[in-house]
């Protein structure tokens, strides 16, 4: 088998937000042909597939986003320098952390870590229910302990390779990583960086936060899991009844992953950033340093190209979202109308506003805007900011990270499938979580 192809072309993840069309796969350096990925509403997951170079048209959304973000931040800084500085100080950490994780994921995928983990998971959990149970536990644990972005960056490739070992399209399984990561990010302050933005005014310790939101977290995860389970069962039945429409995602009889695992820079970098996220209160800069170090090492060894690193990082998307977050955070500090509006809402309406704002402007800018001042229902606000992004691809940076991580591992994630599952699960999960908050007095 050929090597798994990496993302090529700048801002491939941003371009992928607009559709799910399959692409003919080609293997990495071996030059052999991969499997065709197109079928129905989204591409299937195969070890040979990778994203083609982005055309000038596909680069336009990312370029426009970057220009809009930079312009918005510049206007905010000109009108209110102090407010813009405060907003930037509140928002830079999430974007820096994501950049470091993307680079570490690039090198780890190149070393075959995700291929081996996916192969092991597929072999261990032979039944669909057992596999889903393992996925829920794994995603929830990594999200709660290590952070939402870590979960999406590192576990999405694992599930891409797991999907390649099973007789199904794998679209639901890979989408589950994104949806469960968002839903599970309510448990601890560091699990979602929006939690830290919202709670910055209250300085709630982790233990108190955990006891306050754990029941609501369990409700959100349970509802999301139920929707994924039903969709997975239907996907399996449809796959069987249509006679395996399209080629299998991988050779079912294959006894080994497509690439041998190397205990090298990628594996060591994963361990390093895991420790950094666990022990440091502000791990963003150290994680970025690790990502840059291992990427430079691989570039010097001619095992990863500079173009691949830039495409994986997607600087235009990150810069655009950061600029928008700074602008909205500045607006929220300069005008108290939003805080007065939130003061008149009940918890469920607060969650709904947070979810809607997240979909409109992304949840990090939304958190910066809505939490510029102390809010009356902070936990309900977090339900909307954490679970609400499952509604649409614009909801959070985790969607872009998910697209990039899946494609980096050789998959073609179906934005359509993830959106349908999110539209089905997120409203019910938010209602359940807010109801539990009310029952527990929060």
C-alpha cells in the first residue's frame, strides 16, 4: 500500500467547509493510485485519499476571512485601543494552542501513529455498539482532561483509520469525534477555551466547576451519543442493503496498517504537548514551540514540505477568526447593551442566544462578545457556546481543525453528515443540559 496523503494546497480545510465532494485518492510518496472516495453525499474514508491542491477559487473564502478579520481588528484598535488590547489578551491563547496542535498532528500522522491506533481500535472493538462505547469514553476523557482541540486534532485521525478497517462508509463514526468533543467540552474549565473566557470574571476553581456542570455534561453527552448511535445503525443497514455502494474504505482482510509506526518526533511531540496541557495553566506558547520544533526538524529532513506545514496551519483562517474575535470583544467592552440584554433572559434563552451567536460569528468571538461583562447565567451560556457549535460548520474552530485533521490522515470528512447529525443532536442536548442545570440549582 502507498503512504497516506497529506493535505496539500493552502487553506484546504477552509475550502472544504463548502462541500463534501469526493476526490480520487492518490497515495503519498509512493506514487501509486488510491481509492476513489466519491459516493452519495460525501466522500468515503480511505488510506490512499488526500485533498487536492486548492484552486484560486477555493482560496478566496480564507483570504476574504483573513482580510475581514484584520480590518475589523484594526478598526477596533483605532476606535478603542484599550478595549482591543484587553480583547486580544483574552483571545490569543486559543488560537496559539490550535496552531501548535495542528503542527504536532502533521508530524504524528507522518510517523504513522494514527494509522496504528485506528487499526488497534478497529480490531479491539469488533461490534458497532462496543466501538461506539469506546469512542465515547475515549473522546470524553481526552476532551475533559486535555482540551477540545487536542481531542479533535489527535482522535479524528484515529477514527479515520478505524473507519478504514470497517465495512461501512465511516462518515458517522468520524463525525462523532467532532460532535462528542464539543458536547464533552463542558466538564472542566480547560476542556474548552470558551469556558476560560466566560469564567474569567468569576475565577471558579476546577473542582467547583466540575460539581456544578457534571450532570449537565452527562446529559449533553448522552443525547449526542444516542443520535450518533441511531445514525450509525442506519448507516450500517444502508451500506449492507445497497450492496456496498462504492468501494470498501479499506481492504477488510488487511493485517497491518498502511504505514509502520515510528517512535520518533511525532510520538514524542504528542507526549510532550499532553504533559504541557496537563501541568501548565497557559500551555499555548510551549505547545506552539513544540509544534514548530518538530515541524522544522521534519522539513530539514525533507520528510515534510514547507507547503504542507503552511497548508495544515491555515494562517489565513486563524488570522481572520482572531481578528473577528478581537473586534467583537472590543465591541462588547465598549457597549453594555449585550450584557443588559442577557440579564433579561432565562437560562434556556441564554443558551439559545449563545448557540446562535456561535453559529453567526464562531464561538470564540461569541464568548469574547457575550462575556465581555459578567453574565447572570454563565453555565447556561457555556452550554450554548460549547454544544451549540455542533449546529453548523461556522460554530467553532474545532470544525476547521476536524476537517484538517481528517484530511491530513487521508480522509475526506463529510461536512454534510456532521451538520445533519449536529442539527439533530445539538438542540436536544442543550435543552437536556439546561434542564439538568435547573434541577441541580445552577
